[in-house]
DNA sequence: GCGCAGGGGGTCG
DNA sequence: CGACCCCCTGCG
C-alpha cells in the first residue's frame, strides 16, 4: 500500500471523459484540472492526460503497472473492435467516432452487482451519492493527497447491516434488495466467484437473476461491466431502446418496441460485439440528448 | 431564494 | 401493468 506512479506513453482508445462518463462506473470524479480520481479495490488513483502520455498516480495495493493494465483493459485491441463495428453501417461509424476513447473497465464483480442494483429506477447523481455513503459507512479508509477516500465494502463488511440502516442511507426500496443479495452471496446461494469459470453467458445470467434486485437489464450490465467481461450481451434501457428505434426500427411509439425485437436486431447486426456496440450507441445518444 | 412537482440506467408481484 | 423510495433538477 504505497504511493506509485505510472506513465503510459503509447496507447490507443483512451479518453478520460469517454471512459469514466460512458455510464459503466460510478466512483470516478473529475477534478478541477480535468483529471479524474477514483477508487477501485484498495486503490485510489488519479488519472491525467499529459503531453507525454496518460499519467496514473496514487496509492496502489500491488504493482501499479499491472493494476492499470488489468483495470483499464489495456491488453485488448479496441481499434480492431472499432474497425469491425464501423464497417456495419453509418450509424455505427458515427457512434464509434463519437466514443472513440471508450474502454470497458474490469470492475470488481461484487461492486458491480451492488452498484447496478442501486441503479434501478434511479438517476446518476443519486446513484453516486448512495454508493459514496455506502462506502463511507462500511468501507475502509484510504488517504491520498490529503483527502480521505473509502473502499467499496466487501460482502463481509455488510454482514450485520440492517435493512433499516440501508434505508437511513437513502437507498429507498432498494434496501431489502441489497440486504438479501448480500445474504445470498455470503451464504453462497449464488457463488459469484465461480461465475467467471462458466463458459455459457446465459448460464451465468440465470445465476445472477437469482439475486434480489437483479433483472434482465441489471444482469446484462453486470455481465458487461464487471470482470466477467461478456460482450455478447445487450443491456436494454430507455436510452438504448430510443436509439435503436430511431436508427433501425422507426416506430412512432418507442415504448411499443419489444425487447425481443431489439435483441434480435442486435444479435444480427453486432453479434459477439453486441455489448460494446451498445456502449458506443448509448454514450453517443445520451451525450447528444 | 425557496417551495414544489416531476422523473429517473428497473424489478417484482 | 402498476407500485415502489427519495434525491436532484428545474421551473414558478
């Protein structure tokens, strides 16, 4: 646990705003100097774009280089992915151009599960607020740059937390879901740490769906944004429904478009890259309103 | 400024 | 298909 730095000189597809504001994560915040600071695992990192490259600095549990390579998915060739997607049609060409610097982070599975349960019928400022309060109350304290940060609480840290305590934190009706899911994980009713070894994405999804507060959309977000890293999913929320209808389906009332039709379309067009295609489309549409 | 209505990355029964 | 909790935002 010590202060470390790492300068990434050569890179492609790496834009701070694209990565941290494309909707995959909730614990990265922009600083006045346009760098971003965030907590993941037991690490607090500040990431900054400089004329020499991307500079990572902060307190890191293990070697910062390996930590960054893993978390930021640096071994994956996003240029190749973008080329493939851009060839599909002009819409994809545009969306990929817009989200040029997106990378899908390797986020902790447990944290991703809880975060996206909290995201249900909620807005981003409030989601971030709830998560920060959760961390502040039950996470571990880390100091960096004269500021205090808190890790995301582990399942054991939440073992004795009551539904009422969650309600106090402002979780609303999600309190019981977090409570029950924590119990299920602790008791291994769903053994989340074995999910990575399951090959079939649908099989993992069915396991995740057993957790309280995890429905289709949340399950797909967990599959896509966590270390499970499944790109063959297509989370459908209001924005994705909107952009898919506007671009490809053209119904007067977007709400009348069935999930099934959207999934079929995504499967046909994007195949094994559906998840990442979704992310470019989502980000593009959301940023442009 | 302040009060208030409206809505939000869905899930569940 | 309607209820669900409540913070945030925007408008009056």
